[in-house]
C-alpha cells in the first residue's frame, strides 16, 4: 500500500499515473505544474466560461411550452431501466 500511495500522490516529472477500475482507465493523475503549462489549459478555461454564460442565459429564458408527452417520457424511462437491468 505505501507504494500505491506514493505513486498516486507524487508522480515524477512528466509521469502520469492512471487509475483503473476493472481494467478501464477512470482517472489520470499528473503533476499540476505540467497540467497548467499546457496550452490547452487556457482553451479549456475559456470554453468553461462560455458554457457558464450559456447556462446562465438559458436560466433566464422561460421554458418552452413544447416538449415530450408523458407517455413518451415513460417509454424512454422504461427503455433506460431495461438497458440498465440487462447489464
């Protein structure tokens, strides 16, 4: 366990630690200084700010009268539950 803790908490420069669950990657740990030096970090931040503004603007608009019927919604929920139960 100490090895796992050390690997998760202090990756070496340039190293990534991938955490898996049942053989599938669920998280990647990288050093913060490496992450924020990447040029994409600014792009991601700008996109997040755009999305925040879009959500705030959408919250100010009234909901449309359109939508789906209750029967169709129930059918969608049943399909989702059937797919979840099939796993």
